[in-house]
C-alpha cells in the first residue's frame, strides 16, 4: 500500500516518462527490454502497458554503459 506521508522515491513510470527520466528515446528502453537488460512490468487489461521503476532504469543504464576514462 502506498504511503501518504510523501512522494514515492521509486515511482512507477510509463515508457514515455522513463525515457524522459533517462534522457533517451523510448526505442532505447525497448531495446534494453528486448535484450533482457531492463526489468519491466506489464499492467492493465491484456497486459500491454509497460511500467518501469526509476531504480530499474538506473540499473540497466549502468549495466549497458561503457566507462570512458578521462585523461
């Protein structure tokens, strides 16, 4: 049950909201989902709507990046 004492620190996001949060295109998140690098949930009738958590997006982006060393 959701707490009424404040905002959820890890809210559910739509694919569009997740892309805005990650500052990337929705297609990028879809590719991460297909590659099984990004966790997601399907909700609604027919389970067609994708929902993401901010923490899941952060984990996927960290796992799929290549660190660049600054010289």
